[in-house]
C-alpha cells in the first residue's frame, strides 16, 4: 500500500463528546466544535457542520451514544431505555435523507442495542466502542479505495472532481480524494481540477482547502467549465464520491455530478465513482427510488450572506442528482473496482 500521510481528522469521539471540524466556517476558519447532545448532533448534520456521506454516518453513530448518555440520566428501566433510544435512533436517520451511510451507521448502532445483554451502562459502553470501531474502519476502507483507484490513474493525469469527497467528507483520507492521495503518493506529477460546486461551493470552500493543505496541485474551475477543458483534452479522468448507489449502479451524488458524467461520456473521459460498500443500497433497484434532498432557497439566492439575484425570483434547490450507471466506467470500492454490469459486480462485491 502506497499511502499518503494526511493529518486531516474530520470527526472523532473524545471524552464523551463528538469532536468535529465545523465545515460551515470554511475557508475562513479551521475550527473544531464539540457536540454534546443528540439534538445538537441532529442539527449539526442537518445544518452541515458535518457533511459528506461517510462523515455523517459516523456523526449519526456518535449521536446515538449522546442520546444514550442523556437517557441514562432519566433513570428509566432497561426496557424503557432501549425503546426510547431506538426511537431516537430512527429520528436521527431523518436529519438528512439522501446519503445512505447515515442510515447504515445508525442501523449498526441499533443492532448493538438490540443484541446487547448488558445493563444500561454496559450498552452505552458497547455503543461507544462500536462508534470508535466504525471511525477506524472508515479510514482503513478509504485507504483501500485509494489503493485500488490509484491503479487506474494515468501517469501525470489531471483528475476532475466535483463537490468534496475528501478527508473532510469522511473520518479522514477520503474516497475520491483518497484515490487522488494514493495516486499522488506514487506519482507527484498528477494534479486536480476542482469544480466549484454551486450552490454551497464544497469544491471551492472544502476541496481546494484540503488539497492545498496537503500540498497537492489543484486548480479551481466553475461548474460550467468542465466540458471546455474536456474538449481541450485537459482532463484525463473524473473521480467523484457518492451518497447512495442503487443495486444497478445508478449513483446519487452532489447536484451537478450528472452534468459532469454526460460531458465525460461525450468526450471519452472515464468517469469513476469512489465509495465504500456502505454507500450501496441494495434495497433499491434503481436510482429512481433515491430520495433527493431539497435544500433552502437561501443557498441559491445568497453567497456569503449577500443576495445575488432578484429577491422575488422562484428557486428550486435539489441537493443531489442521479448519474445513470451507463455513464460510469467503474465504482472504486474497498473490495476492488466494480465494472458493468453493476447488478452482478455489486452482488459479487458483497459476497467477497
Ligand atoms: O451535501 P454534502 O456536502 O453532504 O454532499 C457531499 C457529496 O455529495 C459527496 O460527494 C458525497 O457525500 C461523497 S463523500 C465521500
């Protein structure tokens, strides 16, 4: 394994609280906040203090421990404690609808609760340990994704990415940017083009910040520029993350990803998804079943608190779109690179 040494740690369980980088402050401040209650965790996920599919999964898992610590103070019977905690867990899953890693990680905590034979204090300890295990596994999985992905990065490549699927969207290292980090460790002549990613500008505010912090050459472009650079032959491949992948490989990711995938197909640029298996939702057959989050009007009408349009104009603000599987050259996972037909390769990956 050729590993890049990134020091970015997005979220960590520390002293009975969840410590996370506040991503609403980027790029002006890099500051940690401690989340100490279940409701504050729900709000941190909804308001995107923590964001990115794997990171909100871990945040959700931590949130269940925080709820458990609060319920412990109420002196409930063990049975009532468990039933109230399971209710809180289901509530936590509603904090954001699209990224399936949130539901996946909360379900992992629900299994701990349901299978435990311990008293209340013991259940809480098991939940904490499981949260820490999920954190550590996330970094290991990303490094495996990075390793597999680096194999398909051409020498000296320019890699286009959209949104932020980096260390700051995971516990550390990243999925799409994990591929970049592992490739860069082997070949420091590669570089990244980062799409700005309107409306919330995760590409500009987060991807450029984390890549430049790690010294990886990065060029920021606005979302409409990708076809221009593909036509000029300046993009060798696209790697993006995912929020939910259906059983047939259709992939939901940040709004604008679909446009990049269409442009890549037209210009014969390979378009890859990098994601852990926990992002694959085999309970849904196609991307049509993925719930797309609708976000606030202000994300579109304002930049940095300043209005940028006629105040009364109509707004629609879907947070994600779905890229059909036929536009995807491969899905880079911790079990290897899945290729079409995805229905079979996904099933095979879960059997490995
Ligand atoms: O709305 P966000 O910032 O949570 O959206 C993030 C993305 O779309 C990422 O590309 C995706 O979650 C993958 S993160 C490894």
